[in-house]
């Protein structure tokens, strides 16, 4: 249920920093530290499951319900023209962190996506963006 070597388990347990948008007993939404675009958010279950294949279906439903709510707030906060949602399973699919997570990426007309891991946002920027998204979540 908790993997000591997993960064997302550490975030879920508050043992590593995160710019959090939402959390409850089961799930958490926080900003990606290498955002593809401003507002790039990740949704995770708090318990450690590797990928779509070993996550219980009820929890997967909860993760995606939270993804919908988060995407709505992200869209409003960033004024995005579109939102890409993706979730990678297995190294061959580009998964680097083996704790299931859904990416919510704001998209703007004509803006191309860069490569994963090419950007790095500082904590202050991430906290500021998280606060803007959080405000939309409560409205
Ligand atoms: P994936 O390639 O689908 O496994 O995505 C992993 C994502 O986790 C990447 O977009 C990373 O930028 C992101 N990431 C890695 N470490 C952290 C962290 N400590 N806080 C927030 N996001 C992270
Ligand atoms: Zn984990």
C-alpha cells in the first residue's frame, strides 16, 4: 500500500513537497514539477498501485472523477483552449513513475508540446499556479 522508494507515496504521506490542488482520503491532485505547459496537473491515488492493470476499478473510477473536476478547474484557471488527459502504463509507454497517475495538460491554440522532463518549474511558481487552480475548484 505504501512504497518507501516511491516519490508519489512520499507526496501522499507529506514526506515530500507538492503544490497540492485537492486531496481527500483516497486521491490527490498536485502540479507536475516538469510541466509540459503551465497548470500541468497529476492525479494519483494515495495508495500505491503501479498502473491501470493493478488498480481496483472503483478506485480508478474515483481517480477519473477527480480528473474531471480537476480538469474543469485547470481549464478555467489557465483559460486553456483544450485539455489533454493521458496516463502511461509501462516503460514502453513512457511511464517513469510506477505509481499510477493521470496527467491533465492545458493546451493553447497553436502551442506545441515540448518533451517530457525538459522544463522545471520552481516551487514558488507551482504554488502560485496551484492557488489559482484551487480557487476555481471551490467555485
Ligand atoms: P510518467 O512519465 O507518466 O511516469 O510521468 C511522471 C511525471 O511525474 C513526469 O511528468 C514528472 O515531471 C513528474 N514528477 C516526477 N517527480 C515529481 C515530483 N516530485 N512532483 C511532481 N511531479 C513529479
Ligand atoms: Zn507509490
